[in-house]
């Protein structure tokens, strides 16, 4: 199985500067912002790491960690000591409610043998805060969330397969931003834009490649549909009695 390592976003920034034969220092902040824009446009789950955090509720509000990008699930109580995947464990004990977009429930009780589902509690996320429709002042909740990976200098980490695409995006934006662009630079701008579009699609495709384990699951899945050629079990979260749901 191939390994797509994470590297600092500074790599495509410096690559673009070298390709453009410009100074490395004064444009680093601008090029880094463009690099982050390119990474968001590519979109990838691989630059995130799963974390858990115990939050204390103040009246109807719980403040999320500053690095939270998406909340998987929230469970009442302090379960920071749990080593397993909170989402997977909780999902097997719920009614199989689909989790799409912002999660809209909490599992409100947990037994020694697993999660005992006792009800949903709706909440919204605004300005990096979880806002509940009831007052749970002083209580704790454990959240599982994903956050971007940072290097030792605080720069975002990106997949190796994104470097060429991000570099071309920076070069395109650089020529596009220039005043009094000449015909030669105009041609380079269009070329960089075309290369960005191609490399962006290539990076997305590589991110979407299935792993060997997923391939085995597709071929030998317990529910295999010969008409669509893919196991209905692959890529889905399952419960014993509630069918199959996309995660």
C-alpha cells in the first residue's frame, strides 16, 4: 500500500518562489495564504487528525477547541480516557441516525459495556461554540473532532501529492496579481492556471483511491451487489438492526 506523507505547506511556497526566481522572504505570508486557499479548493481528509476533548458547559454554551475543523460526535460526561474511536463505538449503540453536516445529537448515557442510547439533544455550532437549547451548566461533554496537522513552526501540513497543484496555484495568482502584465507573463499565467486545474483534479483523484483493505471489502463484502459491482457494506457505517447508512 502506498504511503502519502504529510509535509509542510512551506514546501510548495518555496517551490513557487524558486520557479518564479523571486525573493524568499517578503512574499512568504502572501504565498502561504494562497497555498492555504489552494489546499481548501483541493479538499482532503488526510491533512486532519482525530482528537478528543472534554468541554465544560457554561449555562447553554460550550467552547470548542481553537483548532477544531469538524465535530464528529459529542457524548455527555468525561470519556477522555477512552482510547478507541468514539464515533465508531457510539454509532453501534444508537438508532443509526445519519450524521451529515453538523451533528445534531448527543449520546447522553454510557454504560460499562458500551453506549446506552437514551435520547437526542439538538445543538448548533456558532462562532466556535456549541449552543444548546437547554441549560446544562457545570456538566461535561466529550467531543471527538478533527483538526488540521501543523508542523513545528505552526504551518499547515499537506499531502505530498498536493505540492505540484499548490505550486501552480501560487504561480497563477502571482501573475494574475501583477500590474502591467506583458504578453509573455500573460501566457505563463494561463499555463499555470491550466496546470493548476489539471493537478488539482489529479490530487483529488489520488486522495480518493481506495486502500487495499477497502478493495478486499468491496470484493468480499457480506452484501455484494453484482449489478453495481461494489459491496453495499463498503464505506458505510452499519448497525445490527438498522440497515446501512453513509457516514
